[in-house]
C-alpha cells in the first residue's frame, strides 16, 4: 500500500485487490489441493476443512460488521497500538 501511495497510484484499488486476493486465496487453496490430489489418485475428504475455514471467516465477518461494540473495540485497540509502535 505504501508503494502505491508513494507512486501516487490508486490506493483504494490496491487495498481492495489485496483484500480480495487474500480472501480468494483462503477459499480456493483447499479446492485446488483437492483437485490436484484427485488427479494423482489420492482422494481425501476436504469437506470438514472447507467447512471450518468458511465458518471461521463467516463468524469473523459477522462479528466485525454485525456488532457495533466489537467494531468500536477494534478501533480503540488499533488506536492504542498506533500510539506505541
């Protein structure tokens, strides 16, 4: 993000792309591993792993956006850590 801002680039676009690539990486990596394992003949159940990842992400997103108290606490913690590098 810093390099994008220094180069006077599209900082919001860079943040969006970084966030999107992180989310897609978490979601698609287990699926890609499963496809590769099937191609090599090693079949394993990735259903429980995918469920855990999806559930954890969903809970985090709901807690962050659905609970204003949690959001304000996160903001307060960020401000505290920003004061003490």
